[in-house]
C-alpha cells in the first residue's frame, strides 16, 4: 500500500469554473479517509484527480512519494469502485473479476488464485458462474469491490459505492467495507454525500463545501468541535439547532437575544465575553435538549409542533421565539402537539460561531 499527498491541488475548467480550491491533505499508508460534502462540492472531482481521470490544474499530487500529476491512470497503481457497478453484463462474476488481470497479462494461475481469494473474502464463492442480472444490488456491489480487490493496488478509490442501494443494504455494505479495510490494512479514499457513512467509516474525514476544504479531523472531533457553521450543520442527524442573535450580559450570565428569545449562554467570563455586543450564532445538538426541568442549569419554554417517533426515540419539532428547533428524546409519554414544553440544557453544550465569518468561537 502507499500514502497519498495533495499539496494545494486545484481544478479549474475551461469555462473558468473552479471545481477544487487548493486542496491539501495527506492520506496515511493503510488509512481509510472519507471525503464528504453536498453535491457539487468538489469531493468527486478530487477523487478523479487522484485517479488520473481529471487533470490537475495546479499543485502537486503524489502517491507513495511519487508525483503523478502527469502519470496515466493505468500507471498509478490504483483501483476505483464507481457509483454504478460498471459490470460487464455478458460475463460471469468470475470473468468480471478476472477481466482486468487478463488485460495486464498476468499468468492464468495467478488470476485464478486472486479471483478465488477475493470471492472467498466477499462471500461470492457460490456466485462465480452467475451473470450480473442474476445478482442483487448488494451482490453486484461486492463484485465491483472484488474487481478492485484482485488488482492488489497501492490505493483503493471508492466513489459513492453504496448510493444505489436501499437503506438495509447500505448498512450491511458499510460493515462489509469496514471489515475489508481492517483485514487488508489498505489505503482507501472513500467519497460520499452521506454524513452517516462518513462518520461510521472514516478514520478521518475531509469536509468539502463549494470546492473548498472546510475541516479535516476524526469523526468525533468534527462532531464535538466543528470549525464553522457549515460543518456544524452538515454533520449530525437531526442537524444542530442554531440561534442567531446579539450576545449581552445579564448580571453574571451571558445571554443570546435571538428573535425575542433569550438563550442562556452560561456565566460571564472566559473567551466568549469578548463577543458581548456582537452578533453571534449559538448552536446546540438535539440530544442536548432534555424535556423536563431537571438535570441542567438552563431552561427554555418552547411550543411543541410535531412529534416524530423513530423507534426507540422521538424527534420533537418545536418553535422557540420564532426559531425552529429539534430535540431528541427517549420514547415515553409526551405532551400533545400544540402544548408548551420545558427543555433543559447545559450551557457548556452550546457551540458559538461568528455571525459574519461563520467560524467557531472559543467558549
């Protein structure tokens, strides 16, 4: 396997559109790194530059310490799994797995051995003689993974490989890919727009928006310390609640005045006090809002609008001072929609952002 380095890599198209603004990050040997962001954010373009399917406008792209800006895709020793399975419909599973190896002129015995190993690893032994039309979506995706696996490349590139599967299959295939990565110790770059996939698969995550990297960190650091409003709102389901207002003092407390509602931001003092009199954005995760008046130092009174049961918990959709917010609560007897509900929270759970720059503020 090998490491991958991007140093200020840019992609500018002929019409002047900038697809990627100076991406810089390292993928360590054996790491599973996830590129995540909404459609059109530059994540797939970045992956395609690593693969050699898109040219690099400027910057340096290296694989295993070798600069590959002008190296053909076939000579980069990478394997790519696409969003579409891209299987040959007239070939059996075994023939699909072996096709790329035959093109490279590998001895027949090596091809048979690699195909057998990949089939066993992915549970395809009983399907080697079937054609793709006789397979389920999950089985076809495993064949696509196997076709990359038999190559034994330095780097695996996966471009939204699960997006065509239903929810149950996506879950099982996420587990499959995580197991495969642990077993192989392979270097993998995985692209997805699904933040749950990113959080559950990535050892580190690169968050993209509008062609620019917003933050690079571990899943839990991204969740607990988002660098800006975009990252805070993108990661998490349901999304973080935001309150935009002016920070002011009230005795020994700090309050955020948001649309006529006062949000207790904790005791006066510390770095946040320097923002008094300025407009800021306060954010809180749905799980940090607790129905009831117990167990926290701050409370707010909100109007319950919609209750969404989702199995072992419920999502409460509320209105507070003109702002919509969502609370996550355990399954239990709850007030009817239209009633008032007290929510308790710890001000230490709040996240603060500069209203103009959108960057995180020290609490």
